[in-house]
C-alpha cells in the first residue's frame, strides 16, 4: 500500500517538474518586442555618446553575448531574459558604431581636405531654384590627386552653382573639388547638417562652379534605382505639363515629396502656422494609395489572380513609392506596418497594432540606427503611438459628443499632445494653434 502511494507521489512530482520545466523564462515577458526595441535603442544612444569605442571590440563582445544568449535559451537559464536584452543592446551599439564612421579602406573620406579631381556617377540630383544651384549626390569611382588616380567608394554631396548644363541621375561626372566635412552647428538648437548627412552615409561635401564640372558620360547600368528614378521623372514631367506655378510646386511636394519649387518664405510661413505637415508626405498618402490599389485589385476576378499574388504586388508597389519619396521615415513606417498587416492576413495570423509599430521601428533603425535622432522619424512614431494609445481613452471620455465628432476630436487631440513637446524640442517652436490645423 505504502509502496503504491510512493510510486504515485513520485509520478506526480515528476509530472509537476516537467510542467515547471516547460515554462521558459522568455514566455513570462508580456511585450517582448517593446523590451528588445528599448534595449536596441539604448545601445544606439550609448554608442553615440561613447563614440570613441572601438568597432572591432564591440563586435567581438556582441558575438560572445549572443552566443551566451543562445546557450541560455537552450538550457533554460534564469538569466536568459537579461542576456537577450544585453545582446540587443550590443547589436545596437555595434550597428551604430558602424554607421558613425566611413567603412572601407578605399572610402573617399580618406581624401578629406585634399584638392583634386573627382570621378563618379550621380545617384541623386535636385535643382534648388530658390538658391540657384544644383545639389547632387555622387557615388565616387576615382579620386585623382596630382598625377595619381586612386580607386574609391562612398558617396559625397556637391552643390553645383550655375544652371547649365542640368545634371541628371546616372550622369558620369568629373569635377575639381576640395572635399571637406560639413560644419558643426555653432548655437544650441541649430540644425546639425553634419549629422543629417551622416544619416545618409555622406561624410564629405563641397561647393563647385559649373565650369569646374564636366559630364563625361552616362551610366547605362540597369538597376532598381534607375527604374524608380525613371518613373519619378515621368510623373514630374506630367505634373509640369498639366499644372502651372505655383500649383505644380505644391502637387510635386504632396505626391512625390519634391519641395524644390516652393520658396523658402512660403515654407517658413507653413512652419510658423503649424501646417507644414500638409506639404510633407506621410502615412496618409500610403493609406490612400493602398486603398485605391485594393479597390482596383478587388475588381479583378479571383480566378485571374489569387490573394497572395495580389497582396505581393501591392507591397512591391508601396515599397517602390517609398523609394520614390526617398524612404522618408513616416512613409517607411506606414509601408512597413501595411506590409505586416498584409503578411498577417496571408498567413491567417492575428494582427497586433502595437507590435507592428515596434517591429517597423526596429527594422528602420536596423537599417539606419541614426534615424533615432531624426525629427521626422521621432515625430512619426511618437504621434502614431499617441493616436493608438490615447485616442480610444479620449473617445471614451467624450461620450456626450456625436460619434463622428468624438472620433475626429480624440484623434486630433492625441496627435497634437504627442507633437507639441517634440516640435518645441526639435524646432524650438511651441504653437497652441497647431491643434486647429490638425482638425
């Protein structure tokens, strides 16, 4: 009798121990994406503060911590959560350290302060009509110093004064330059142009006269960038044929993010009035285009095109539009969140709006960690978070209003509450009237 009881108790103990072992330390985390994103962002900030840290040493430490995290996960160690958060912390530090400095032994940055001839291909060109110069980004191929030519890589930005000839995407140029780092801001709150260009992997700039630059050819390499530029150029030509100034400048700004034909005075006027977001491409544009595409594809019979192929085409089109606008943070966020919704629907998985927001932020920061200091990135994600989190709460408090007014007012107030402190920080402006343009 006692032996049977002992056997039964031992079985119960074994089963209970097995059930305890099945509870993994990571399963106790309620919002894993938020914690991992927070650790990654903390790593970005630490790497930017301690910019003197060696990239190679950080990389070795990161590999060790990631291996320890994997071993801890396999063996159910109690410190698994701490190790996983630490691994994302070091991943953020390593990625930021990599983007803070030019990479490669042949990078054009090594010729900083040197005067010579630059050979490269134009990868982006804008005409700054207000200031009468062209701003071009050049993928460098060679740098000629005295009589010796060095093979180079990396990108530089040139301001070319003079309007003839017009430089276009794909032009191969030769220019006499004195490449230098952009100047640092002299006053608190002043726009940091060097950090802005660093986020685009540009570390050197110069201003040249048009007679110091020569177009020596045109690149015929087929690429996605060339295709996107061709589409954008055709849209620009259609707008110029249909509309006249100043209307065509507004249309270009709203459709493709090209504000080159809008005067500086008018831009300042929009900023002071708190309605600059009207000229900026945002997630609203992505939503409108996605709705139009869904409407068009739903008109096609399902036996002609299945849902998976339909959603795949929509994602490709939206990524192309994001590329056309220069992958602005707000457009990238909306495009990624849309892609996550579509992928979840295709695989019949539940969609969580908070997780999609965290995942979109993580993917963008994984691509360029220095976007954490970009005003557009921070405003886009913070305002979106405020709308998602605060709007339902405010809507519940405003039950005495009609439903359509309640939703409109709660969303607008949530966006305004998220935007005002950030506008005061980034732009040294605080406008109580900003709430009314949002409405």
